[in-house]
């Protein structure tokens, strides 16, 4: 069954909010339930209405899922406008629940996405029964949990690695960890459209974190004495606070986003699904994992560098 819910944010900045847009729009779907079997397709009508501001152009888009094809008969224009959405499910898609997020972008973006919970059941009959692949269904059920737990364990180990290194290697490790961590953060800021549209506050906080870390590194490199020490503390504690926030987001299901109440382990699926579960992708999950692990290295490198200098100065 295809369950459709138009999730409303709690403020104007949820969903696809853009402070420089001319207005906002809403997406209304015609039916709330559509039966979909692997290898078939279903259609539903939609209406895009202007919610506030002036009427300018919008276009419809959705996240991508392996085995799903989503098309719109009228994918853009000045609201209000209507059309037909076609959801095609490949015969290779396994039974399970998937989420599709439909957004209006452009000058009148939607304030929150239309969320489609897709329950795929009942494979099409065939003269040749499909091969039994229990490992695939196990991966679909537990893949994100296993991946997320593994990444968190690697993060904890990364936080301990600098404790065993020589002091002369701490500076190099800290710089390398900073470069990799900031590269992952910048990728998420520029390329993760779901974070930007459905988790706007998370996106803004990631920008603030990245800018703060870059300023702290410049201060660490260009200043001396107390200012240098303040910058070092900013690098160390900024990285660990961001890591804790990521773990809480995964555990609590993205509580500050407009899709927080969709249901299921949404946080782990999004951060650590690696394309196995919706709404994750391999690139986004890899970027979040690298950011978390190298933040652990960054934290412990700069914390121990202070301890190393303290020991050296006391001699």
C-alpha cells in the first residue's frame, strides 16, 4: 500500500523554506492509499497551490530510490496547477516499507515535503519462482542499524587512537582530520538536498559548525598564547559536540526536521542507511560516517596536544 501524508512543519523555516523566495506553496495529493505490486505502477493526482507571497515558478522533485521511477505529467509552472504523478516499482524491489519525499522548488518552494510511505508487498506471479535471498531481507531490516553501530564504534576507537601516538605525530593527525572532516561537511552542505529542504535547521547548524571550525583553525594557525589556546579548545570541543549531536540525531529520529514523525528508525536510516534503506544514499551516509569518525580523531588530537605541551613545559 502507498500511504501518503503531507507533513506540515511547525514554522516557516521547516521543509523547503528559502528566505529569499517570493512565496511558499503546498502540495496536495489526490488519494491517500494506492496499491502497488513490484513490476507495476500506480497513478495519483496532485495539486500545487500558492500558500503565501507572490505567484512565480515552481518545479516538482523527489528523492531517488533504487528500483523506483517517479514522474510528473506537469512538473512545473506558476501555482496553482495540477497533474498526475506516476510511481513505477521494478520487479526486483523487495517487500518492505520505503519513503518518498516530494518537494516543490523554485521561487515558491513548498514549506514541507509530501511524504509517501510505500509498503511494497506481493511480488507479481511468475512461472519461475524467484531465488530465495534471505540475506537481502536481513540487510534491509538491520543494515542501517548494523552500519550505524559500526560507525559509532569506529568513532569511539578514533577518539582513542591519538592516545597511543607520539607527540610529534599529533599535529599532522589533527590537520589531516580537520581537512577530511571539513570536506565531508562541505559536501553535505552543498549536495544533500534532503537535509537542506526537510531538515533546514540541521543544515543551518552544519553551516555554523563548519564556519566555526574554519575560524578556529585560522586562529590556531595565526595567533599565539591565549588566543591560540582558545582556538585549540574551539577545535577540540566543537568537533566532539558535533559528534554527540549526530549520534543523538540518529537515535532520536532527526527531531528538529519536518520529517521527524514519519515513523521507524528514520535517523539511523538517513545517516547510516548507505542506500539500503530510505531515505539514505551511499554518498550521504559515507559523508556523515567520515565526518563522525574524523571528528573523533580531531577532538582527541587537539585535546592531547594540550596535554603534551603541559608535560613538556613542566619539565
